[in-house]
C-alpha cells in the first residue's frame, strides 16, 4: 500500500503562512498567502522503512535533523499554496516508496573487449608516430 499525504494525521503536518516574495503590487505586502509546510519525519507515524527512504533521499528540503520544509508561494491564494505543498509532499512520499530495481551484474562481451583493445593499440601507434625519429 502506498502512503500518501492524505494518510498522515493533520497534527503531524504544520502549516504556517508568510508573505510571498516577488511581484504583486501593494497587495503582496498586506497578505500572507505563501505557505511553509513542516513535517518531522523522525517523529511521524510513517512506517520505519518509509522514514528511512525519505531520509535517504538527496533532497535539499530535508534537514539533517529529519525535518522536511516545503515552501509554496506560486499561487495568490493560501488554499492553493497549501494544496501545492501537500502535492509536493505526495511526490516525495511516492519517490521514497518507489521500488528500486536490482542491478544485474553484466560482463563485457568478447567483441567489446577486442574493439577496446584495438582502439587502444591504434591510439598508441598514433602517439608513437609523434616521437622524434632516431638515426
């Protein structure tokens, strides 16, 4: 079963409103429409495996203390920004729960070995021709 942001209890996800950056005229200085989503991965009710995978993701939004911070301010309404932040949390959760393919060990074929060695030999011969000619 894939865990989504909707499955996480609301008390574990903290939202805080802040003023959005960027253009918007005089209105941008009066309203707090941008949203910060904070989610403490370590103290959440997620399964241990999902927590470990989330912490293992190379994502700049996850701090070393295990706190996930998502800033959403693309929209002019707080509700849309909140939904956008939850969608991004969903994407992170999906990435953490994605099944990783097992790598199959392969060996170079005989033909590829021969091509590599012949290319090396050609290159060595070319460089040998650049040397000074001795009498």
